[in-house]
């Protein structure tokens, strides 16, 4: 079983504007709204791959109800905990003419430590040994920076493998609890280790340090340049297929989803790595935070370039 945890979910509002211009009136060509937040995006992609997951999230107000209803319609089970206030809306302005993607993210509804502790206690009771828990995204207002470390330890104690996709202090604190997998990009990895990573060799060496320190898998995403995947069983350089980009929202989340699905299905490591790149490429072909289409994933799989290092 896979659980995705989204402590700071959002309604993802995507606005399409041709030739978007600052300090000017811009005309919207189309608009869409999706249930979002990094963990929720992971759940949507897992379902598209044929897997199942439960989406755990703090939700509040009309936006929270929208997310719950949207996931119900998709057939994704939701474990909702009440947030203080309305769930946020994140707005992305997409200009398909100039190929620019502008994110405007709201801070989100606040939570308290007591609310987090209660939710974690309930989740820990539901977890069975061998389950996968994906902790994704920013922390909401009121959450201590050690929140992901606390959740990682509790979920691991219950027998789960924990995949952590976060940034900043939340990620640094979380590393101490030894999640099974992390997915920083090269900038986040360098910031986390206090160094500039100028090339593949420096990225590989830095990721290997984390693996040597007890993190089983480090997937370093590099946007259109692919990824470097360093594990306790080997390291790989991955190049994803070139595709037409419609929306980048949820692309990184889809990579995590593919890795979680692959782990849940006990797929070989190289197959998991290839799948993650195909899913990531297929995701950016979709509008908003719509998950990748299975036909696109299957078509792109053979186009992924994988080199064992």
C-alpha cells in the first residue's frame, strides 16, 4: 500500500496567456483548476500507472471540499484532516508562445503541532510493514521544520519505507531520520550540502555521500537534462525523451510517483529508473496537473537513455 502525505495541499489554477507581459493587461485564453499539492499529484500519477494509494492531506474550506470531491471522482481514497482556514490556491501563468511558466503560490492554511501529532498517530496505526509513505511538498504555517523528520521516524518504526520530496530546512532535518529515497534537484542538493554543483561528477559525488550516510536512493532531477540516480546498488545517468512542454506542474511529483509505484510492484531498479523518466516526460505534455497518459508513457519508455555509471 502507498500513502501520499500532503501537509500543504492546493487547488492548482492554471491560466494560459499568450505573450504574457508584466505591467500590462493580459487576456486569458483558457483556465483550468485541479486538485493539487505534491503528494496529491503523486497519487494521481500512481493511479494512472495502475497502482493504488491513499491521499493523506490537511484540507479546509471550499477549496478543501473541491479537492476532496475531485479525488473522489477520480476514485482516489482520501484521508482528510481538518486545517485551520481555507486550503490555498496556487496559480501558474503559462505562456505557450514565449514558453514561460510563472508560479504564484499562496502560503496555505495553518496547522498546529497538536494537529500534526494527531494525524501522524492515526496514520502510524494504519501502516503495515512494507507499505510506502511519500512525504511531499512545503510545510504549512505552524509546522515545525523537523516535521518531516518526525513523520519519517514514526512511519519507519511502523515498518514503512519513506520517500521524502521536500526542500530547505524541512529536507535537511528530514535527512537525519534516514528516508529510503529523496528527490532533490541539483540546486537543492548543492544548497543542502553547502556547495555549488557544476557538473555531473560533482552531483554524483554529492549524492553518493548521502547514500553512504544511509539514504538508499537519491534521485537528482535536472529538468530537461534528465536525472542522476544514485543508489546503494549502483548509479545511473538518465536522459528523458524530448517532448512538447504544455505544463511543468507536477513533473517532479510524477517522477516520485513512478519510483513509489515501481517499489510497491518490486520492479528492478533500472526498470524503475526508466519508468520515472518516461512518466516525467509524459506529464509535461499534459495541461494543468493532469497526470500523464498511459499511452504516452508506454511510447516514451523505449526512448529513455540510461547509462550505468
